[in-house]
C-alpha cells in the first residue's frame, strides 16, 4: 500500500509524546481538542538532523523508536503552537515540568500568549523597581500586582494539571500567596532540611516507618505485639538501663559506624519477631544491609531474653487466689497452673540424627517442642526450653525444671496424655486430668460413666484456656510459620520474649 492509499484510509492521528493523550478521535468529546493540531515528523531524506533532534526531545523509553504514519506531535508541545523559525523543535514535555494553562471551561491557552504576558510583566518590573540613591529597591503597588500576575501565569498552572498533561508537582514548586506578595511557606532551614533528606532518602524512609509503627496504641499492637505505646517505651527503657556490654560512642569499633539508633534497632527486632518480615525487606525499610539486619536481630533478641525472661515468674499462691476467675473459684479453687506442650514447625535438618529427634509423629513434621504453664487467669508462669518433637511430654516435664516450681498443695490441670501423677505426688501436689475410659460391665469395649462425662466436660471447659494462651503466643509469626534452621540458636530466646510480651496483654479469663 502506497502513501496516498494510507492517507485515504487513515483519518485520525495521535501524539507520540510520552504521557500525552491527544488524539483526533477525542475532538467530538472533549472541547480542549478543538484547537489541537498534529505535526508530522521531518523526513529522513530532507531533514535528517531535524528529525533526529525531534526524536531525542521525545525521550521515549524505547531506544529505537520509529514513528508510524499515525504518530505525530501535537501543537501543545510547541512554544508557538507549531514549528517556527524561532522554535523549530517541540520543547514542552513532562520531563521539563511544563504545564499549559486551562480556562475554567477546559480550553487551552497557547503558550505564546503566556510568554508574551511574562515578557511584558518583566518589562514593567524593571521599570517600577529601580534602586534609589540609598541602594534599596522599594516595592510599589505595581510590583505587588506584577507578582500576582506572575503567580497566576507561572505558579498556578503547576499546581493545577491540565486534562491532557497531568504532570507531577514537586515540593519545591508549591507556593502560596500571603499579604499580596509572593512568599513561600517554607523557611530557609526547612528547604535545607528537604535538600538533605532528598540526598539521604534512607533516613526519611526510616523515620516514616518508625512514625507509622509508633503512631498510636493500635499500630504498636499490630506491628510489634506490645499492647500499647507506653509499654513499648517502658520495655525499651528497662533494657537501656541494664548494665550490658553494648557498643557506645566512646568505644572504638572496626567497620562502618552504626546507622540506626538503639530505638530503631529495637523496633526492627520486634517487627521481625511479630511479622516475620524478610531481612532484605527490613534492610530496605531501615536503610541497612541484609546482613546488618541479621546482626541487629541476633544482638537484640539475646539482650531482650536476658532482661525480660526473669520477669516470667511463678506467682505466689496468694496472688493466684487474688486474681483467680470466678469459674475456677467455684469448680477448681486449688488450681495453681494449667500445663500443655506446644510444637513449632522447623525446616528438615540435614543430619539424620537431628531428623529423627525432631520428627513429631503427632504433627507428621519436624518440630521443636516446649512445655508451657499458665495461671488460671491466662498469664504464662513457666516456659521451658525447646526440645525435639520426638520427646515425650513426661520427659520434658521431668527434665525441664517445671517440677522445681511445684509447692506442696498445688493442683496442676493437664491433658489426659500427661502421665505425671507420680512425679507430682512426690512433691505432695495433685494432678487434675480427664478420667480414662473403663471396661464396661455389661458388654465389650471401654466407655465413660455418666459422672465421668460430666467431669471431663468441666475439666475441658477450664483447660481450654491454655490453648488460647498458646494461640496468643503463635500470633508472633516467627513461631507460627516454618522456622528456618538457621534460627535454631535463637529459638529459645524468641519463644520466651514472645511469652513475656503476651503477659502484658489483658487477662484471657476474667469470669
């Protein structure tokens, strides 16, 4: 098909400039398109240099852009509305932040009118603001009107994008008019600070993240697990006052200086523990490397474990009775603790021995296992170290140090699988578990009597609170998802720090 046949078939053009939506098909729908014209590219034979200049000014993403027959450049990109001897190239694009003015009815004012008005305004400015003998320039009413004219011609179009060229507005282009004079709402210090923040965007992003996390109690709870902002600051203050060998400013340290403050590192650690955010994501948010995030998390989780774990204490019998819910007071008034074991999925170890020790037949997965004990109100009073998933509940109860906290007269509630009655009897304590089935006298098989069914329901109704406490513990995603085997040295620390944070929340059982 030759060019003449193409011209007959093609009845519309569109603009080839990046971000421009000028199109012949919009003339009937949009009024601003009535005066828009399309100019074809110079040909390679007649004006190769001019064509190359046009293509360079377009700054298309595709390096080898070749305009088709329908692609033209609209008149909105020319200073005079069309190629002239003074302005033969398209010069008005999004990258130079130019915006045509629009009237209240949406029709565009040609750029040539804007240039003429600006030139006349400048000539009036030079004539009315001449320096006097004392070397000062006095501002007259005409200068004030001139500044208002310049604002209306130059500044306001940058704040109101046109329908066709909706370009972005930079912070430095935002102004407001005060006292009939052109003034900026930003001081010199604010501008210097913005320039410095632009050069160091990591600081700006880091401050924004910390501000979002600590905005209110709801955000603190969502991102860190700590119930409120005051408790978050209180925990940080307790760790800051501890006599620990932590890097200070006076101590010389090889390598680059620390970028994050202690509070930022503290927030980073809690966010990773609560949300299990990947290290490279936290590195991007806080402006540090991925390896630095791992070092910070390791340092702070050990510090928090050392400071906060002693706060998980076995309460006195007096305090247990003082805060005992009404349901326990009527049914099990002597109960001092409810125990259960919980398991956390881990990656499959490489060693066959480690695989056999951590494989749980109950979960059909490699797991870590720990024993937890809660008070009747739902607070953790004991959290053991982690064991392999193949370890029995009795063995963990016997060797985890739990029995050292038992006092004579205590009553421990547990599941039917905890066969530890003899261990508690040696310490003059009582075990409360659901009754086992018994052989029927009138037939084959085993079943529960009517009294045993009632007792089982009563125990299960109270023992369920330990499952709720474990669920609250598993809200820390580092413990609920499949744990990377590289976190094995930090697993005990993560569980106990999470348990302490759970104790800060409201009591699970109130009635």
